[in-house]
C-alpha cells in the first residue's frame, strides 16, 4: 500500500519515526517497536493472528514491510484458515442460518449459489463452496438492509472506490451528508472482525448509539438485528465495516468524537503521533475502510512467522502455550482483540523480578490483548522497548474470563520466529565448579533444548542464549539474544523446521509444570530480555551489562564498589571460633582488607554438613559472646562484619526439622532424597516463609551486619507440598521460587543497607532473577585463577563484571591443586567483586605487603573495571589465553588484562588489538604490574628476577609507549607470556590529540 505524502509531511514523519518508541499504523495494522538502533515489527494479519515481520537494524518508515508476506511458502499439508465448531463462530459466514432453513431450501440455495460462484466474478483461487456461502451471506445482508461493509463479491474487501460507491448506492442523501465522525467503544472486550465476523460472543458487546438520521422505530429494529454485534457507529454510513482498535499512547480512551478537517491532515499527523506513537488513525485513515484484506494469499499458521502460537489449529511447530479446559479440550486459537501503548514500563506482579525504568521517558510499552473467541480467555502480550538500548522486554499474562477453572500446561514468556538463514546457537553450559562455559553449535532440523528441571537455573545451563547468523563473532555480525529473568525451572527451545525457519521459545519449563487458573484470576510469566546487535557478541554483552546495572540490580548498589573482603571458608571450613576469626581479622587488617565474612559453621550444632541447618542461633561453644560480641570486636578493629546463611535448607538433625518435618518438600509415604545431607524447605508454604524471614531478620537485627552471603547448596527433588491439593502440585516448583523471591524482597526491604551476595553451590543460580534482589552473585566454588578465566569470560557474555563474586584463593588451589602466582590470581579476581579465600594468618611479612599493594591497585582501578565498558580481546575457549579491557565513557582511560592458560613452548602469540578507544587520540601505554620470572636464554630455564620483568624491557626497566588509538587497534601490541599461567596488566591513558 502506498499513500502519496507531500515533502513537508514526509519530513515531519521521518523526524517522528527517528525517535525511539512504539508506533502503530492502523492502515497496515503494523506495530513497529523502535529502539536505539533497531526495529522490531509485527502486524495483525487478515485472520487476526500476530505475524512477525522483522527484527534487526533500523529501516526507513517508508518501507512497507507487508512485502515480507510473499516469503510465506505454504505446502500442501499446511492447514489454512480456521472455522470454529459453534454456531456463534460460524454465524459471520452465514452458516448459522442453517438452523432456521428447511433442508430442501438449503439444497436449492446451494445449487443457486454454486452456479453463481462459477461466474467470472469469482476470480480468487478459493474453494467453490467458500465463495458460495460468502455470496449467500452478502445476499442476506442486502435483504436485511445492511450493505456489504466493503466486502466484495468474492468474499474479500472492496477497494476504497468500491466502498464509496457501495455506500452511495446503499443509503439515501441524508445518510451521505451526515457527519463522518466515528465513535469507538473501548473496553477490555474483544473486537469485531473485518469481514463482519464477531470475535467474541454478542453478549459481551456494548452499544453506544449514534444519531444517524433514523427514526426511533428504525433504530429499535436495527438494534434488534445488528447493533448489539457492532463496535463502531458511523453517521456517514450504516455499513458494518470494522477497523482494528488503536489508542494514542498514554490515553485510555479511543478516537476523539470531533475529528479535525481533512485540510488539517498534516497537523493532525503530529497530534496523533505524540509520545512517539502512531496509535490513533488520521482523518484520512478514518475516511477509509482501515480493516482491508492485506494478505497476498490465505496461508495457515504453520507457514507464517508468529509472535505467539497455539497448538492444534494448524501450527505444527513447538507452541507458545497450552491450556486445558474442564471438558478435556486443549484448543485455544487466539485472535487480536485490542491494544494500548503507554510511556514507561509495568512491573511484573509481586514478587516476580523484572527490569525497571528510572523515568517513564526511558521506555515505551505495548500491551496487546488476544482472546480465544469461544472461551473468552485472554492472553496479554507485553512488549517494552528501551529507548537507549536495542532491547525489548517481553512477558505474557493469562486472564481467565470463564466461570470455571482452566489449567495452564505450557506458558512461554515469548516466542521468537526467524526467517530462513544459517543459524548458530551460543549457550552457557557446564557443571559445578565449571559454570557458564561458552558452547556454540550450528542448528539443524529438529529441536535443541537448553533447560533446567532442578528447581534453580542451575550450574548445568544458564537461562540465556544467542542466535547468530553464521558462526558468532565478537565484534561483527548480527546477534539476537534472550535472557530470562527467572531463577527456577526454565527452557530455551530452538526448533529449526523443514522450511529452514527457526522458532525460539523461552520461559518456564513446561516439564512438571501446570497452573490451575480460577475464574477471574491472572497468571504472569517471567520477563525475557531480548537484545539485538549488529556488532556481534561484544555488542550484545555491552548492552546487557549497562542495562542490568541501571535497570535490574537494586539502584542503591548501582555505583558502589564492594569492600575488599576475606571469607573464612577456605581458611577454616567448619572450624570457626571467636578467637580464630578475630585473629584472622587482625591479620586481614594489615593486608588492607575491609570486611570479614563468617562463613558456614557458626550456628546450631554445625560441625559438618550433617546437622544444624535451620537452627539459626549462634553456637555458644564456638562463639560464647554470640554474633554480637564477635561483630563488636571486629568493628573495633575498623573492619566491617558479614555472615553466611542458607535459609532455604534444613538438616534432618536439627531442631527445626524435629518440630516441623512437613515443612520440607517431600511426598508422603515415600523416602526423602537428601543432597549434601540436607532437605529443601517448602517456600510455597506461607508459614515456612514467615518463619525463615523472622529468623533472618532476627540475625540481622542482633548486631551491625553489613554483608550476607545467601547460599543454596542443593537442588529440588520430591517437589510436593503438604499445603496444596493433589491437582495443584504442578504449581509447587514455581510457587517455591516465588516464595524465595518474597523472602528476598521482604528482607532487603527491611535491611536495605545490607549487601547480599547470593550463591548456590557457587554459580548454580547466577541469573537475572537473583540479580534483581542481590547485586552480586558468587561466580563459582572453583577459585582457581585459570579455571576462573573461562568461567568469568563466559559469564561476561550477559552479566556485568560488578555482579561477579571473585576472590583470590590460596595455593595449591583447593579445587584443582594448581599453583599460580599472586599476580595472576589478583588480576583475575580484580575482574569481579574482589576478595580473599585464604588463611592470611599463615602469610609471611613479604606476602602481607604484596597483598597490601595489590589491594591498593584494585581500589584504584575498581571503578573503571566494574563500571567501564568491557571489550573481550582473546577468547580462552578458542585460544590458549584470555584477554579483555575496560574503557571509561569518555574513552580517555582503559585497563587491559590478559592471562595465559596454556603456553606451547616456542609458539608466539598474535598481537593484541585493543578496542573502544579513539582513533585520533594519542595514548600512553604502561605496564602496571611487571612479572618476576624470565627465561634464561642460555639454559632455557625459567628463573626468578626480583627486579621485575616487563613486556618491553630495557636495562633500566620497562618501555613506555605513546601510540595513536588507530595504531593500538589496527596494528596491536606484541605480548610475551614467559610461563603457563603468566599474566599482564596494561594502563592506557589519552595524553593528546593526534597532530
């Protein structure tokens, strides 16, 4: 469709469309979600399905995306169209009249209209019977005084010219001369179909009468015939043509009753596009039949790219959702009903975590309602476009309008369809102590699953994935990422179908999930954060890092640098006592450490993993003065104090379990599975949540605790709750994680000054859902520096460096028995929250001074590392070394860190190409932390050199380089690693403009 516009009008349109926001074109029924440098587009097709059109780099407004429909290639086995099984849903085609006709009359009419359908007028390639019934329906409308409403003799929609002629022929002059204003009735009810079909039951329609020049008797007669089945009334015409509803962004009502004249069309364009939305149609659009046939041909659901898909009505791909009704049926075909566009973002229902905006101007939200025409069940799709990112946040809400319950069997947060291409999936997978390893695979026909059924997001798979066109690259190529804001069972489902098209579903794992949705109740899925980049994986990561820092983690921790801490775990394990912790704290003070964290072993009868969990009172044998006495003494040393807790668990050998054995997840009469000698408390029970929150609150109120490490050291089994009936047991896994969220929400609200680091056997619950409540997460129980290079590199694909709990540990490492230098261990830990896991009481004076110098170095560069823009330089999964750099917003300063994992003797490294700095600036490059080992070229032996070993050395020390940003990025820097596990640290500072 092309509409001529004056140059001035096109200029105004281009200016408006260049602004981020959500735009709706009622002529083409197309939604465009405009982000910073990208567009996400879909439309309402002729069947009122939501057809996905495009997701990628920004494109001109003038380009009509309906041409993409020509890419749909139906096959003989793809069903087309949908006809309901009730008389009500068949009525728009005239089939309901069969109830009132004599069989002989039906046979006679069938012959008549079959012959008529064979005339030249029936030119569209449709079945003969379909044309016959449509002609019958048109004849019925003429006989009842209601004209064709823009439906031509072939069952399609008439052009504007035909429609005007039909209106002129069908109405007297008084009708033609009457005002052309249009009244729209807006509420939550469904809308009428463009072909005269009703999308909802007539009993749900509300009528607002408009004076059309009829007598009262005529009005009453018409009311009994058709007014109750219409959503619009026009003084220009009594025809029943329909248009899709559209709202101005930020308004709850419909079209203005007093419309401006057509002479003011260009001014009206601006007024209807305010807030960055094309929501309300222009007067020119109002003159036309906006709901017209747009599809080049009728094709079925299985042939199209869709925004959200049902099961059993023609789409054979993996469905977005599935509901079961009381009669056992599971069909729920959805059609577009209504939408509204508004500034800002709606928070998901409490306590679900979700992204937030600091100001409404930062985002625009589309709330689009689809309904099942038969059951009236509504499915509401939420899209929020963030203006300063190429990010769209999606979630789905289910609303039951029935008088009885239904069961949700499957409910993904989003469905993302892609047109045919060369698809690769990059996921973050691994195991305990080897979390978030980058795994890339080419997708082939079939379904690929990345999922967790463990009750937590898990060590094995992270709720994140990236689709790339071709093999993924760090700084180029299109990438489409999905990150689920959820900490429970999830599924990322990628299905490549026979046509080469790809469907990706993401959300709650449907395995062992069901939800009983009662009358009038709603259910919301978690949010999925969609991110687009045409600059490869690096562009994806940089957006997620900034987005999660500013719109996910608690705002008060957004710019705070975590104090340097020491944790007692690897220093003492369960053998903690008041005297030992105080002694450790005193030596930590000498090292420049700021915070002492008392880990496991301080409570109840806790001397090993077999007992104590659930009894959150200080063990008076180990701590005769309680936490209060220990905290006071540590504070007097000038240090802060923190503790470790695991409130979601209970040991069988505990007072809590003896009092409340039914408070854990278990199935009556069956054995209970333990993990790490513990059971999982049932957080779906309100009594359990209240008890845990009271216990934790009592601990935090007892003394000046400023830090909590919240752990979860086993996954869920026997997921069954005593508090819910058998038919609702499919809800327990989801209710459990909601209960955990509630506990976090209530505790963080009551103690906002306490910094919480969440943990789950290391990085077993490292996900956006946890980051919403805790600004940092323990990255892995594996503290070996070389292992951490891969773990933290993979984690950085989506999560910001400031969220990664990372510590320097003792050597040989307790998990790998590997020894690495203090320099390498420090540089890796600097790329995270930074702390120590070692017994500093055993250090020599020289080692204490070394740690002190590294703490000072970390504190100097922490703001740049934690809050700068990260660029990954060397990939440790595809090379023998890992490297990355951090650049400040002004591009005047950067820090570069590289670590060698495996050094083949005699093999030189490629030059390191820097990123993110200005080409025409001159930078000073300095090595901040020289090594202490060099190779004796005479013997080949690696020897210690206390004077320092620099990358580019002279007799007097290292070389300082002054180079342009272009040279540093295009030519690169030569790098030498002397031994396996060697590392380097460069400072890059702008000193002048290139002359």
